[in-house]
C-alpha cells in the first residue's frame, strides 16, 4: 500500500556545503528534510520507492532509457568523498518491473548500474531510523529526447496502482527540481516565479495540469527534472501538496513537499 | 547556446568528448589519472587536438560549442575542483 508521498530537492550543494552557498538557506532546507524524515518514521514504511532523474551517471550515451527500474540486490554510488550503499526491496522492484510492463510501459531494468546522487542526496537526509530498503526508479531528464510529461504522469498513475496493490507499506518519493540550469549560461538565473506557480497548483490539488506541459516548456523553465515530480503527481492524483519549504538560492529553487494521503 | 534548448540532443561527433567528461565525473580512477597527467589521460580516449585544448584547462563554452553536454561539463568541473581542493566541501 502507498502510505506516503514526498518530493525533495537534491542539489549536491545541500550535501557538500561549499562556501558558495548561503549557510542559513541550506540549513532551512535541511530542516525541511528532517521533517520529512520524522514523517516517514511515523508512517513506518517497509520500503521507499524513489523516482529520480539520472544525471548521466547510471546511463551514459551507450544506452539511454526513458524509464528504468533498479531491480538488483543492492545499489551503490560515489560522489567525491561520499559513498552510499542501499539494499533494494527486491520483491517490490521486481513487481514494479513486471506489472509496469504488463500495463504497457516498456521499462528498462538494471541489476548493477551506479546510483546517482539524485537518489542518495534526499535519502542521506530523510532515510528513517532504522533504515528501509529502496527501489530506485529512473526517469531520463537530461538526455533529449526525454519522455513527455504526459507519459511521466501516466507512468506515475500506473505506478501508484501497483504500489497500492502491494502488501508492503511504501513511501513514494520524487527527487529533483525545481528550476535550475546546471552547466548553462542561465545557471545563476532560475525561474523562481515559474516555480511558485507550479507549487501553487500542487497545493490546490491541480497537479494533473502539469502533465500537459511540453518538454520545451520544461527546458525553458529549467525544470527538466519536474518529470520526477509529475510522475509522483500521477501516483497521488488530485491530492493537495503540503509544501514544507521553497528556498530559492542563487542557482536553484529548492523545494520540499508532502502529499498527505 | 541561448538560441536552442538548454539541453540539446548530444551530437554523435561529440561522443568521445562526452565520454571523457563522463569519466572525469563518474570514474574516480580516471579522474585521478586526469588530475595527475591530463595529456596522458586524454590520450586514452582518441580526442582531437581541439577537444584536448578545450578540456585542459576546462573551457565550458568551447566544450559546449563542440557538442559537450552542459551538465557533464558542469559536473566534471565540480569533481575536479573537489579533488583539487578537498577543503572546498563541508564549509559549514
């Protein structure tokens, strides 16, 4: 069953805390993450299914899946001096692959790809104690042509159905966003007004409206990663978001939200 | 770069260049070799003279102009900076 739904920013500066960042802002985002962790602990999940956009880490140009499921025994990732390893909830991962395929989604699965920081930055801060196994779910966000937002929403709706039918207590988490433009000449000028409009629609339970955004609109807004949030919106339907924080830094619209179910 | 999308389809001609950036970002052993001897490390990957010039020192605009993915340029640069200056993380 699906017991909780959250979305978290994952910008690596939240983890590595370089001198370029506003300390107080980063700590406010950390406080929102701590609130997510407490909520997840109260929900007593058996597993966390986490939807994130691979930053060309697990999948380089040798093979670019639109949607993928990590279905190995464990997964691991490295970011500079940081090392992470998580056990996978194998029965859940396998059932997502099998039932996703049955529902018409041609999912790639992997049992060995590297884990991207988009997965472990939020988990670093929000993994409950004691920790639970995860299922990483990839959405291609950085290598065009990416899946359409509508397709992400449809996949999320199917995923929500799969999770609700499972015997385990499952938290669904989306990792990513909001507006940022890493590596481009717009890095220092994200679209914060656009972010606030998106969050307002999510607060009002109008998440399905985001499914009609185009890929070009997401690219223009610095929100290619919104695909992960849109996937979650497909799973939660018209639930209203409780936005824990929106903290615009000089390069990133950091948002943390829960959809109480 | 501002005329098209921020993240465009990676041109096939830039595959080796993107491979090098990916290796700096995602392969700690390659990143260490690149830091120790960039000419030798780039020699492993059949890069053109122009690509090598744009990689060391890292020139974002030249790399993106040659088809490098902007995100790979960004994160390769960040990884190199973290490796060169370990004190640049956990500042607070």
